[in-house]
């Protein structure tokens, strides 16, 4: 078969090398290796490592690998996957494979847990938590806790914190394994650290990210409505959530609907699709700006010089607006702001806008005098519009995210192209009205 | 003194309550409590908890608290702070207090470590790592490793991973404490996990964030040039780095030079200062767009209708450009892209731009025909400009971050206001040139 291309020495060498690699790197390689090499790697990899690498693969490659594996190897793989990894896998595989796995390779106990986990919505806490943790009763002795640790089949990295519950399994605290070892004469209760924060499985994963960021938690416990521990989210997984959520925010701000995972490999059509929606919306709302300019066409015809400052005014407004919205979104995220601070934000942004606006107007006034030798009336028109633009854009940029938050829309979605459109429209209106007044047209 | 306002019962109750709080919440309260209550809290808080809360305070409040504390309490506080926390504190306190602390309260051993840590630049790995870790020789027996754990004075959370070195202290691997307990008959070498990645103290903290994100590391080891372990960065601290770095990216994109920590409390002047620089730069570069419009004034005068489409074209270009740059920045961050993919990015964005552009042109053509009943030549001018704008903006948005990365400038700085300016200028040039050709003016 295919293996004939390698002699025993070569295979030994490959085996030694790949079993020293990190699962993430192995997965990266498996994504690009030719079919026959993939088959060899799978044979040569330790089972644990194969399972770890498998969970890192993209959906289509998971299916490909399952198809290569023997029934026996699939059984091993399924057994080596943690429940949460198993659930992720089941959600990614084609329905027929999923069914087969559930029926043949998952025993009744696990099927129950798996089915529960499958029930949590995407991006919920339940969908990212692990159910692999060790809990003991707070009345247990340190000795019996250590016995449970010795008997536990969990990976050692899941045993850093041992969770304490009361008789009815309600979460009370946790102990560090090192503290148990160092203080075997103390009771678990004495060694217990208190719980800073818990989350429930139906909350958005962002909640975990915010709590971990605020309190620097090593693990966030997930509890049910009776406060019984049902899962945990370790800090290393929270890193992914923080990263993905902020990435999503950035995409929203620039109007990308669904950032694809891989840029170079994804087809241009697919990427174009994620970007087109917002561009179309902006195009259509630009009917407003077009309409305004049309209305003031006679004004513009008699003072064409005014046109020259439209781009500058629009850009200044747009930039000023996104600055405000970015700051407010940041503060919303860290919990410093909420919608009840609406008027504080208005006041704050108005005063920031006034300060910034005055500085910009001074610089711009000089620029227009020297470079453009603009008429004083034109210069005044531009100056007044500029300061009103900056103040107005800052205030709009500040309150739009708050309104979005109140409406349960992601504030970043509002912060993006929408602000530009709103600001543009108003800037032009202000500009032409001021011009009509000052230039007397 | 001030304490007279409370009776013993009340004080007991306060003591009980605050000693159950999380240090972060305590710090939040200390920031806003009146002076006399702060003094009471400090007296009533457990020393460990006070030290933990102290590290969470803002600089000015740290100084305030140090001034309230007795010499004895300062000594306790300094002793209870980890070296990295101590260094952060020293950097934040006024020079005279820092000197006093260093001279009076820090012994020679610690002073050496502290001085080393003080030497690492801001936002470097060295500035965020902790030097509190436990390492043992790989040749040690599990029993002797456990003895070292029992004897260790480190907080239990620092003892989750025990690091293994060879005789010359070179980092070789690590063991989980749970694995030592469960396998006391195996050698540490057999229990060892291999090191996926290491960092050096002078690298940017972003490197730690990227590695942790990619490999889901619980702790990232920091080594010197000889590969000897000198510190670690735990995942819960990496969360802060990931958060802060992405936040910084978002601020950069909208042209905020230095996002302040607290929005509502910070003065409007300070916030205005962080936002003004980029607005001024944009204002000045807008001289370009103004200049171009001036040059084509006669063209505009004879076809004022053209002006109506300038905002739409500029916004479409700006949005299309930021979409591309956000995607490329994301892929740079995850390591998928580098500057060597320059031409791949150009090709990719050109084809995405072509697809998106065609869709937008069709929609826009119909819109202009129906809503504006625009002349066919004007419509054609706008359509041709629009598709060229989209393609051009996408390509520029794609390559500017790559160029920035190559030049060791933060790509997000390039992605912000700068793209808008570059795109605006080119859009206008294209527009007027196409108009001159088609309208024959």
C-alpha cells in the first residue's frame, strides 16, 4: 500500500518527530498534507495526540479523517475526546456520520451529557464550557480529596482547582491542589478560596470574557439555576473568546458581516459576500446625501468653491464620530458605562467635541487663509460647519452605541458604516444652511 | 479619631463583609470611598487581601494609600506583593516614595530581582511576567518535587505547573502537580510535558498573546538567551494582554492615540488630546482633496450634478478600504499572512473588489436611473468610477497594513484615517478624469 514509499527507519523517524509536535501544529500539517501522508501520520501518532490534533482541524478535514480511520480507531478517538470537544466535532460532521458515532461509539452516560451540551446555543457559555472537572464535598477530609485526585481519570490540567460543594452539590468554593498537599492537617473549608463570580450556561460567552478580564480568573465556574456546578471555562479558553469577540467587534465596525476563518484559502466570492451587505446599505443611504446636494444645486453652482471642502468636512465628521463610538464601546465592554449614563455621555462628548472642534477650526482657518486664499465668508462658512460637525459627530458617535446596547443590538454594528451615513447627511445640511445664510445665496 | 463614628458591632460587620470581597471590587470601592473610610478599610482588611487590592488601584490612589499606612503596614504590604506587582507599584509611585521603599523595605535579594524587572521596557514580556514559579531538576524524584512544593512559600495558584530544568537550569519541560501525585512511582522525566513555545523578556507582550491564542497555553514560559527559565506569564494575565492589544488596535483604526483608562472620570481635555492628532493630520491631508476639486472647478461648474455623487463614492471607497484592512490585520495577527504574501493579497483583494464592485454598480445604476433619472453619461461616469474605486480601495486597504508591518509600524495605525485620505484623493482623481472623458468637458 502507500506505506511502501517509506522504509522502517524513515517511519520511525517520522513517528519520533511528529509525536513531539504540538497538536495545533500537527493539525496545521494535516490540513495540507497529501492524503497518503495523512494516513501515515494517523497511524504513527499517539492516540491522545491524535485526538488533540483532531479537535483543532477544520470541519471538512475532520470528516475526511473520520473517513480514513478504522472502526477501532474511531472508537479510540471518540473515547479520547472530552465531552465538549466531542460536541464540537458532532456539530461539524455531516449528519450521517454524527448519527453513526452517537449510535455506535458513545455509551449511554456520555450520550446524556453530549445531548445536553448539544442543546446550548452557539456562542453561549454552555457551548464553550468543559464538563471535565473534579468536585468534592467541603466536609471531605484533605486525605479523601487527595484520594479522589489519585483516582481521577481527568487530564492533570483539569485538576488545578478542585471545586467544593455542599451536600446538595451547591458550589461553595474551590481549593488549589498545592494547598491540599501543603496543609493536610487543615480542613478543606479552611483552605477554600471563595467564588468571585459564576455564570450560567445560557449566557453569552462574552460574559465569561468580561468577568475573566475584570477579575483575572484562572477558571470561571458555570452553575445551573440552583447554583450547582455543571461546568468550567478555563482561562486559556477565555483567551480565545476575548480574541474572537474583539475581532468580531472590529469586523462589525468596518461592516463585515461574518469574518471568515481563513483569508487566503477562502474563495473571493465568499469573502465578497460577507462584505457586500453593508456596502449596499451605505450605497442606498447615500441617496440622502445625493438628495441634499441636488436640493442645493443652485447654491453650489453659484459658489463652486464650496464643493472643495465637502470631502474634508465629511471625513472629519466620520473620523470624529468613530473615535467617540470606539471609546464608548470600550467602556460599555468594561462595564464602566451603561445606557443610564446617556446624558453624561452626551455632555462629555459635546465638551470633547467643542475642545477638539476649536483646535481644528483654528488650524483650518489659517490653512484656508494661506493655502487657498479663500474668501473670508467661505472660510467662515467652513469654520462654523466644521465645529458643529465635530460636536455633532462626537455626540452621535457616543450615543448610537448606547442606543444599540439598549435595543440589544451589538453596539459595534451601529458604530460602523451607519455612523458615517448619519454624520454625512447632517454635515451637508449644516454646511448648506450656513452657506445660504452667510453667503446670502 | 475618625473611627469613633462606628461602634464595635458595626466595625465587626464591615470587617466580615469586606474580607469576603474580591480584591478587584475592594479596589473599586477604595477609589471612591471618602478618606476616613479608606483608613478604616485598610485597618480591617486582611494583609493579603489588602496587598491584592492595592495592586489593582490606579497610580494616584496607590500613592494616597501609601501615605495613610504606618511604616509597619508598608513593610507588610511590600512583603506581601509579588515582585512583578512590586515593580508595577514602584513605577507608579512618586520618585521620593519609590526611593524610600527601595532603601527601607526591600531586602537585597529582592532588590536585585526588582531592579532587573524595572529594566524591561513598557509592554515587553519582561514587564508582565511573574518571577514566582517553582522549578525542579528533571533528575529529581517525584518525592523530592513534592517536598519542594510543601516547602514552597508561593501562592498555590503559582504551583499549577512545576517547571523542569537540567543541571544548568535550561528549561526542559513541565509537570502538572496532579500527575506527580497520581504517579509517584514514575520519574519526573516520564511525567513531563514538552514545552510548546517560549518567549524572551524583551519581546513585545503581543507575542505572548499570539502564542497563547494559537496554542491555548495555560502558562507561557519566559527564558533568557541561554534558554534558562526566568519567568512565566499565566493565561489569566494573557487575557488582559489580548484585550488591551485588540483594544489598542481598535483605537488605532479610529485614530485615537492613547485610549485613556477611564472614560467618565477622565477630563474632556485629556480625552480631546488623544483624539486631536489624527483629526489634524486628516484635516491637513484633506488639502489634497480640496486641491483636486479646485483644479476641476470648471468641470464641476458645467456639470453640478456630478457633485451629488461625491459623498457616495468617497464613503464606498472608505468603507471598502477599511474592510480589506481589517481582514488583513486579523490575518497578520493570527500569523496566516506576512509581507511575503504581498502579491497574493493584491490579487485576492482585486478579485474581491471586482465582484463587490460589479454588484454595487448594478444596484447603483438602477438607483440612478429610477430615483435620480440621471443622464446616461453621468450614470456611466459614476458607475465606472464606483467599480474602479472599490477595486482600488480594497487593494490599498489590503496592502497598507502589510507595508506597515514590514516597516515595523503598527498596521492598525495605517489602517485608520490614513486609508480614508489616500482613497479619497484617488477616488476624486478617477471621478473627474472619467467625467472629462465621458462628458467631453
